[in-house]
């Protein structure tokens, strides 16, 4: 996955680029041979390699910090940073470890068209930090060939993506593997798995509805795959659920609901 039309070159020819030019660049759409409507496409993320620089920006107002009556009181700010030895050089005395992720992993919707700032049942602009190396994203296929697109790479992102442009937006390369499978009967929204957790996602507005969607999806998952009665699943999640809003500034909000595998019985 290349950087694409991502950052303008610095006018003085300096090593660092100047500024973000377009939002959420992605590679694709990628036609997946053998993919048919009703299946699930699993995108395994084997590795992510970032470029040696990144960018973040706050325009002065967004969904996390609205400017209802003018400016937010913070104003416009942007920063270009170097990435050296797997650390973001925030300033000389402050280096932050990178945690590379893909903000966008999506398939084509069945009947509508959306830009890469949106997410939904088709995936898209999740901005969920768990979509990183060694994770897998599972999305329902809506059109023949699935039409996968991936991008919006971040070197790191805090919860809420409060700046709007990041996280540390960056380019780079991602090595992916795709797998086709039959749709679980209960699956209605994208899911994420890794070595330690199973994760349900909810994309909606307001954020409360995004949480409710993710919670409902997790209940259905526990019922179908792990043998929980629905009421027991709800009580169980009351003890072990990990959930948070990972993205608060796009047109819709992203919620992830997680269960650690160490609490799960063997799959049925």
C-alpha cells in the first residue's frame, strides 16, 4: 500500500513533507476471486510498515471539540513528525512508541456509495486501534468480488481520534491475506479477532447507539459460537466486557466491544 496523494512536498525541499492534502487515502478497490454475496471476507493483517514521518492536525473544531459559536478556544494546529526506531519524535525530550494500524478496511456496500470518511455494515473508516498486525477483520460481502479497500494508515492513534487528522497519519506498506468463509447466522456487523480477544464493532450516531450495536453483536456471537443462552451472555458481559469509543469525529462514531479469550469456553 503506497502513500498516494497524501502529503505535499515541503516547498524548501526539506526532508519532511509539508501538510496533509487529502483525507483517508486507500488502496483498492481490490477484487477478491471467488467472493460471492453472503460470504464473509476475513482480512488477515500480517504486518504494517510505516514511512519515516507522519502528520497530525486539528482544524479548530470537529465532533470532539465543536465550535458552536465560533472557534473552539484551541485554534488550528498541525505537526509533522519523524518516525525513528519505531518511535514518534514528538519533540526532543518526548518519544512515543508507534502502534501502526489501518483506519480503513472496507468492502463495497450493496446499493449505496460512501466516501472513505464513513463506516458502516460494510466496514470502512473504523479508526479502531486493534486493526493492526496479527489481527483479522471479518466483514460481510455485499457484491461479487467483495471490492476490498484498505488505507488511512496511522502510526499511532489515541481513543476518539480527537484531532480529526489523526492519530499520526502516515503512509507505508501492509501485508494482507484474504480468506473466504460462510456467514455465521448471527453476524450482522464487522468483527475483529486477534490472539487475545474477540471484538464486535458498532458504527452509528449517536455514540450510545454505536455501543448498543456492538454490545448486541457480541451477545449474538456468544450465543451462536460459545453456547451461551442470551440472558446468560448479557450477565456474563456485565463482568468481562471491555468497550470504548475509538473514533468520535467522523460522521458516525466507532465503538468496539471486546471479550478476552481467557474467559471464553470452547467454541461449539
